[in-house]
C-alpha cells in the first residue's frame, strides 16, 4: 500500500477502510492527505488526547472531516460545533431534557417498537435497513420528542441530508432538506408554547439555567443534532452489529442462548465497526505529534474507526470477540463532546438485538449484495439484505 495514494474521502476507501487504517497507524500515524490537506490522527492515544484537549483541537469550525465553506455544518450551532464555555452552557441546558428518567420512561415503548418491527420481518429474505434499522431509531426519537412517527420518511431524508453537509459542500437539495427540518420543528415548538406536554420539546422550551434559555437557533440546532446523532448513528450501529453476527453464526447462537452476551456483543461492535468513523477538529496553535508539526488553523481528522483497531490498546484488534472484556473504545467520543445520547443508544441497540434474537434462530447474509453508505463520517449500509430462519 502506498501511503501517498490513500484517499480518506474516496468511495473505495469507505468500502473497507481498515487495511488503510492499519497501514497509517504503522507508517504515518499523523497523515497529511493530499485532496484537502487535512491531517489525520489514527492511533488511539493521539485520538484520545486530541478529543480531551479542546483548547488545542477546537470544534467550533464544525464536525466535518474536511474544510467547509460558509453555509456548511460549521455554521449551525450544534453541540458538536461549539466550544467551552458556550458548549458547556448549551449542554447543561439540553441535559434538562435528556435525562435518565425520560429515557427510562420510554424503555417499554422502545421494546414494543422493536418487537413489532422484528415480528413483521418475513421468514427468509428481507432488508434490515428499512425493516428495522431505520424505523426503530426514528420511532424512538418521535416518542421522546412527542411527534408523529408517521413522518419517518421525512426524518430519514432530513438526517441523510444533514450527514451530507458534513461530507461535502452544501448542495441545494441538502439546504432545502435542512430548511424543511427546521420548519417542521419550529411548528412543533409553537404548538408546545401554546399547549405544553410531557415531552422533550416542552422540556427544552422550559429548560433554564441562571435565567438563560435556548435561543431559536440553538433549538433548531438541537433538533438537527438529534436526527443525526439519534438516527443515523444508531441506525448504522444496529446494521453493523447484525451484519457481523450474520457472518458469525456461532456467535449468533451464543447470544441467543445467553443474553448476558448481548451488551458485550454491542460494545464489541462499536469498537470493531464504529458507526461514526471520523470527525473534524481545527488546531488553535501549532502542535507537534509523532514528529509531525501541525500548523495552527489546520483541519484535523480524529479517526475513531482507526483508534478502535489500535493493536497497542486491543489484542487481535481486527478480530470480533465476545471474550474481550476491554470496552475502552472511542465510538461515543471522549472529553467534553462525549455522546450525550449514549445511554439511549445502548438501550436501542440492546432492544433491537434481543428482538431479532427472539425472532430468528439464525440470520445469514442474503442473496443480494449489501450496499454500503458512502460517507467519511458515518459507516453503515444503505441496504443490508439478510435471510432469517426460525426454529
């Protein structure tokens, strides 16, 4: 493999990035790619340190791995595109609505959603993405926000467009979808102002710390963030997990017979094939890492996908194992930007896998080829054909 020819942004790379990650960790752990001139950190220790050092690696330019023109994701005040002290204030306000109590209160409904979706999957061939991976997170978001789950097709389109804003310069269709998303939730906010309910939208309107409430722009940004963080990431985590087990029938059998393995399987899937592969930061000062000087104002890719396969941290990192017992992965980030919805995501992942284990004695790869989602940020599937067999 030629280091200089590795293109983090190509569809070929995104089909299977792990051989290239391995090469970079060994030969160019701080890699300056040629298309955009961004620097990529690929070793666990360097990624972990960068995520914890918000003063040097700022988030305010947006989460995109590539430099973005004005109007991209960096222009939207989502949590992932803010730095302290604004980030800490915003996160504290949002925490008021994203409480363990609200998540726990939704557990029964989440289980019902998952069981219904799994039971509707046919014996034999089906596509997991529209069958369960997409509708479950959308239904959960709708449940928590208090909106109509029948709008799931729009939710999916809006979230896909938002992910696109992190991968490439804004296109008219993306901006139109973002405008529709904002318009939809502003209408819901106006409804709650008139008639508050026991839901997250009403909680966000009421949230207050030292007299400060979320601005309209911050509310818009929260809903955008929730669709991406709570939809795209969980959707693709579920798909990646089931894809792994479909190719490992002995592990499917083990999880089906001992459900204590389910949380372990999920954590190992996060490490082995993380749904969020790469995010961007910007240096506030010149910094030297592994003998490479990264100038101030540089775009830096922090590669979760590569860090989670670092052999300095994980034994046999390219093997998916249920006896690993080491859950130090960075799939939910680290530091101040550690995923706010990690508890909800784990609940959804656990519920989805249990529902499928209940439904099928075994799941195998389908007769059609899966279709990878091509994104520098998100790793998952546009289509995942499988074949389910009951007892």
